[in-house]
C-alpha cells in the first residue's frame, strides 16, 4: 500500500474523532438545564393556576362564591 492511502486513513480517523467529540459535547450541553427557562416555566405554571382560579370564580354561582370567600 502506498503512503497516500495511510494519509487518507489518518485524516479520516482524525475527522471522525473530532466529529464524535463535538457530538458528545453537544449532547452534554443539551442535558444542562437553563435556569432562565426553568424560571419562565415556573412563572407560566403559576399564571395557569391563577387563570384556573379565575375561571372557576367566573363560572360558579354567586352563592358558592360567597361561601368560598367566607371560608377564606
């Protein structure tokens, strides 16, 4: 075999190893949690709960609403 074949093999192995290393790095970065995202999701959950409460207040009869306010 000639030297050109070995040069191509070594270059292919180096490129493959570099690509695999970048793949592992990207996979690891995806696993990290973004604190800003977590905070936004928590805020959305709180807002959804408030909307559920408001919907319940609007749809319940006034008698039930008055009793619930008295219970608070």
